[in-house]
């Protein structure tokens, strides 16, 4: 989690540069499988629509990567609880986490199989932390259940995958 000093935005040039430097340094760790810039629009469906040939860690030139767009995303509040729709990920896209689990963690973020697998999952349900209901998942996190559309159509809920994230 990255936090800017009071009165400054994590998307400001100096903070963004510091975040990119940190992300690059973390990626050099001997036991690190992969890292991604937290501000990079890398949701599998966004990448498939705007930069289909770009690997998950690759950068691409498109308005969804523009600073104004990214600043706007930071202003959107959490999604809350929902059934279906698009997940509001606390960290990396939850579809990537599920895809990594399905592929036994044996693929890097650069492997096209990971992107293909991630694109095959849809949100079944999401439950966010909610203090008034005494539901706190980690540090203000969320629970996610994802399912392949084919399995949903066949009502094969036993094939759904679970993951959770917290800040």
C-alpha cells in the first residue's frame, strides 16, 4: 500500500516516480514471482479491449493509462457488497489471483496463459468490510467469489473460486 504525505496525491509526479522505483526494486527480489504498478490499468478485460497483445506487466499507450483517468479512478469509492458485475479489487485484479491459483502459481505475469485464464472468470459475489455489521476482512478488505460463465450457466457453484484482499 502506498500513501502520499498529507495534502499530496499518490498520483502526483514525484509520488508516482517513487512508487514506480519501489515497484521496480521489489521486482528484483530473488523470491519474487512478479510485481505490478498499482496504478496501471491491468484488469484482464481492460487490457484485452485496449491492448490485447500486451503482457500483463507490459505498459501500453491508451487513454485509460492517462493521468487524468487514473486520478478519477482514485476518487471512486468502494463497490460495497454486490452479486455479479465487475469486482472492485482492493489490490491487484482478483481475476489474476484466481488464475494464478488455477495454474498452480507456476506461471509468471508475462506468461500469456495467465492473461487468458484471468479473462475467463467473472464475479459471482463480493462482500466488503462493513464496520456497522461487524464484518472486517483483514484491514478493511473484501471477499470475492469468482466463477466461469459456463459454470454459472450450469449452476456449478462447486467450481467457484474464492479469494480475499485487504489493504
